[in-house]
């Protein structure tokens, strides 16, 4: 028997509403502890957060508060002791490494404080590298050139990391993170190793990229300029959310 038109319309509206409110990232009661002597040390003590699509969120707090541990868990690089992590509505908490690698390659771009560029590769080759893992449309070379132009580095295609400034290396790292067109960009202290001028340049680039790509940005930072530029800041103290 066919459903009444009103019922079909209601079901369609409900499904559309549910899709619209699916978060880019959701963490539910995340705990992380590690063995320490005869006991365990708690690093994260029950953190919950929800980040919408295209939102720019700063995670702030003192050194040792658990910011980097939280980033590693929501990026699928580490597993929580308990709790749940959802990426675009998909629970990644108990995935195997192969599945996690696929999620990271398709949905998450990670930018590290120390850049983590491959020293023997050029800027273009560093940006191309993630595109040779999994299936991605188009030419890796063309995509790398497009992204390096987007971050203002068309003139550095053939330079290796040691031939670039810190600010330039960070921009290459951001271009690499964007190469697979991920929904979420996660950054750990992106301005931490940069002087003020280069830090300001990277922050402006983040603002521009957010607008042009529609990506969600989650950034752990000590930099008050980055925190002020975000839509909101989540403060982590002693492994707990202390305020927003």
C-alpha cells in the first residue's frame, strides 16, 4: 500500500532535517588514559564537543591540558580509552587501521606544528603524495599546482623544504592537507613555529581557504589572534572542557 502523500512529505522533511544537522565532527564523552607506574594517568576526562560544517573552532588551553591528545583522537590517529568520535555521522571509534587510514585520506586533512614535510620531495611532490593513496579524481600534478597557487606558492613548486622559509613550509603543509578535498582540516599550533608576520599570513590564509573551500577548521592554538579569529574557542584545562 502506498503511503499517504502527507506521510511521505513528513518523512522526506525529517530525513532532510536530520541530514542538515549532521555535525562535521562530534565527540562524545571522550576519555584517554595511559599506564603510569602501578596505575593510570588520565589525560582526557570526558570531553564532548560538536563542530558544524564550515565552522572554524579554536581549541585553547595551557600546555599539558590535553589539546594535542584530543586532536589526535578526533583525527583518527589515536584511540580513546572510552567515548565516541563521529566524522560526518560515521562512528570511527572502533575502526581498524585500514578503515581509519581510508577515513583520514578522504575526510580529514592534518597540519602539524613541525610541518612534517618529506625533506627529499619538492613542494609539488609533497602536495601530490596523499593523492597516490586511495582513489582521487583528476591529475595529482594539476591538483598540487592548483593548491600551491591557492596558498601563494606557485613560484616554489620545485623547491624542497630546506629551500623554503618556515611560513612557506607551513603553507605547503596546508596545501597538502587540502589535496584530497577533505571536509575537515585539523591543525596543531599552525602558527607556533612562526614569527608574527608569517603567523598573521597563515591566519589570513586559513580565513580565505575556509571561505573558498567550505571546509571545517579545528585548530589547537596558544595564539590569541587565532583564537579571536575563530567562530568560537573551546577551552581545555586538565583534560576537561572549561568553557567556550
